[in-house]
C-alpha cells in the first residue's frame, strides 16, 4: 500500500542475544545484515516484527535477556514519528507513539500504570497501515507463512484480496477524511480569529452609546450610497471621454443614384484631364513659308552636284535639313495646340456642369466634399476609395 511513511531506523535493547543494537537504512534504502550464526541477525528482524505486529505474544517474555527486567524496540520513520514497544518480565506491555519528540499516544492508564497489551493498538495499526486477516497481517508476513497467491487456496486468495481492497478503500477514505478535517480545522481557526477580533472590537467599544452606534450606522449607509454614486460618476466620466473622441459627420440630404453616378463620371473625366500635360504656348508660324523653304530644300538637293551659274551662291544643305525637321515639329505642335484648345473647351463645359450639379445638390440639402488628394467630389457618408 502506498502513502505510508518510510521506516528509516529501529533500535533494539535487551532483546534475545542483543543488549543494544540498531539498524539504519542507507541512501539506497537497503540494510545488509550479515554475521555468524546466533550473532543476532534474526533477532533484529524478530524485534521489528514484535513491534509492528505483536507476534508470538506468549513467547515475548522469553525474548527478554537474562537478568533484565524488559526489552525495548524503537522504530523511527521519515516523517518524525517514533513508535516504542516495551515488554516487561511481569507480562505487562507498553506501546507509545511520538511525533517530533512529543507524546501523542500511550497505552498507559491516566494514572501512569502499565497495562496488558494483547494486540497492536488501533492508532498505531492505522499509522502502519496494517491489514488484519484471520489473526494475521497480510502486509507484514514472514518467510515462514504461506505466500499469498502461491501457497494459498482460491477461497483464501479471494478473501485476502477482498480484505486488501477494502483496506485500501478505507485508507483512501481516511486520507480524504483527514484532508477534510484539516480544512475544517483551518476554517475553524479563521472563524476563531474573526471572533477574537470581534471580541476585541467589542471590548474596545464599551464607551460607545446607542446614539453613537445609530449615527455610525446612518453614516455607514450614507457612505455606501456615496460609493455607489462614485462608481456611477466614474462610468459617466469614462463615457464622456469616449464621446469626445467620436467624430460626428455633417448631416447631408439624400441624393439620387443617377446624380451620384454622374458626379463619379465627371470626377473620373476630370482626373483623366488633370493627368494630361499641356504644352507651352508657341507662336503661330506661316506654314506657306515653311512649305516654300521645304521646296527650296528639295530643289537644292536635286541641284546638288550640278554646276551652278557663278552669280548664284551655294545653299547650305545642313541648314535646309534643320528647317525641314523644324517644319515637321511645328506641324505636330500645331496639331497638339488644336487638341489642347478642344480639351480646354471640354473642361470648361464639364466644370460648368459640375458647378450646376453641386449647386443643385446644395439646394437639395446634400453637401459634397472634394478630396484634397485626388480632387474627387464624394459624399462623406459613403466610403471613398482612391
């Protein structure tokens, strides 16, 4: 069975061939008893069995050494508990249990008289976890007794194992009971502490009158109301702080879907126009003159290599090529200028339409907002995506 403290040492005095001896477990929890025959090996084990199981009660007086009045066996456990077993020459016995050096159980009478002990006292048997079955202990057996489950019969096995299971169940219930008992004792100590505090408070308040107590009760009630009010004010302050952080959008009237679509289209067109780069204004050029120059350049190219009349100067072909390229560029510029003028007219028309729509929207109670980044006009109540 688990949950029981470990034996760490036992001392023997005036027992059989042993005048004084002790056995102590090492770090491996092993004791190695060795020696010559009749040196006391078996006596040490018999003494421990007498203490734990009260075996051979009719022979115990014979275990006392000659010219001695008693024998003593003292077992020490790891939790600070010690169990003492004395047997006297007159047949009287003594069982005692100590915890950290303090006596917690004794078979002596209240007057201190020794009594005759016929079995292991129940407090000690419970501490050792002994399981009693038919006058023997199932968990404290010697090599001279039947091996349980090997040399015992089926009916004996059934009864023995049933006894062990019941003992295990009782041990668990006892452990739970001890836990509940310890918790109850702890709760009792807390209540006693509270009672003592109340007694001290009552003792220190002997000078209080009924009027003062009544006043204190009223004051306590008023204080409770103040605490409730303080909690409400704290909550109101928190809500007020949250309200201040809320941005309230301006109220806008309803606008039709068609108007919204039209505004979106206008905005899209305007954004497209805004991305068009307008070339600088270039002075108008006489295309006829440029055409004449091109003709002259062509004539000059055709006359290249022909003997020219001495009174006619030679033409610079590079200058003619530059003029030809300039003419082509001017044609493109003229075309861009025409297109830009057309786009400017369209923009003016669109701006006029947009201004009229905005005016109509404002008259209808709808306020539109222009995005400072993209220039788009949109309803602030609706999501705006660039």
